[in-house]
C-alpha cells in the first residue's frame, strides 16, 4: 500500500472513527433497542445493507474536493449541535436522526456533490433502523382492528365466536391478540424491503412509488390471513398445537409469500433488472 493510498484511507477512516466515538451512547442505545424490541429486530441488518451500498457507491464515484465546503460544514455543524442537545436531554431518537445529518455533512465535505448524491440512499435507508415511538403506540389499535377483521372472516366457519377488543373467544377458549401479533414487525420489514427493492431495480419513479405503497396492504393482509387461519385451526384442532404450528412456520411463510407478491407486482409495473449504477 502506497503512502498516498494510506492517506486517502485515513482521510475517511479518521472522521468516521471520531463520529463513532461522539455518537457511542446513541449507537449503544440503538443496539440495545434492536435486541430488546421485537418490532426492530431487523435493525441489525439495515446498517449492514447501507454499508454495502455505500461502499459500492464510493467505488463507482469520482471523488473530488468540494467546490464549496460551506454546505458540508453547515450540515456537519447542525448534526453535531443536534446530537449534543439530544444527548443532554437524553432524547436518543433525535440524536440518531442527527447522525444521518452528520454523516451527510462528512460525505459532502470530503467528496463533493457527486459522491453525496450517490450516498443519499444508503443514508436515508438508515431511517429504518431508528425505533420511532409512534410505532409501538400504534400496535394496540392495530391489534384491535386485526382481531375484529379476522373475527368477521372466521364467523361463518365458527359457531361460538366473540371478539372483545383484542380477545377472541372460541367457546371456553380465549385467544389474546397481543402487540407482536398486530403485524407491525412484518409491516416495517416489508416496507424496508420494498424501498430497497425499488432502489435496486430499473423502473419509473411512479412505478417504484406504487411498489413501496403496495407493501403496506400486503403486510397487513398477510398478517390478517395468518390470524384468520389461527382462529380456524384453534377451533378445529385445539389451541396448543395450533399456536405451536403457527409460531413455527406460518409467519415466515406468509411473509415470504407477501415478498414474492411484491416482486411480482414490481415486474408487472415494469421494475425489471438491477440498475447499472448499483
């Protein structure tokens, strides 16, 4: 390795290392949240995917000194100030958001507009790794709606069926639709995959937008069908064996089916082939 290549590596490694040290409490909070929050168990994958896309974009870009460093300094300064304020107030979610601003400022300051343009998607994709509080707050309401819809679908096939909030009564058997069964986890994961898929493939912007929006009803429908099947099997085969069966393979299988339908919808909309720039 020549001295010039070493200097170029340190040109990027040192700022990233310092940024990691500055944001260490926020990064620790993110990791602990991914480990303890079932809605964001996919959080570990998002930075890995963004890192791969960022590395490929960096290799395909012509890195040149920025013509005007003021914009990069502005984003970098706003990001660091936002982090310090959020850290002082212990608002880690705002600190995580400021990290994206800080990274964007570093890219703009070091590589110019062309590199920043290519790195925009890897940076924005990191939003799916940030645990927003409104997501957990929406789970009870979504669980109630899912239970009501599944109960209406199962009513013609089950004689003794009552739905009270998030409880589904099958005679003397009561199924409680908890927050993990609301479908929020699969919803976030499928939307993230839809955004990634629409970025990788060729296609018009409107087709890609429809593809991302289609991930929402697909995820909700897949979870609704899972719960409907759970009610039917619990009524005819018993609760214990049904719960074991559904928690083992039903959720992953229906998620894969929804993902396959998403890819099929992308092909129908003309989103075919990986983009050459990727």
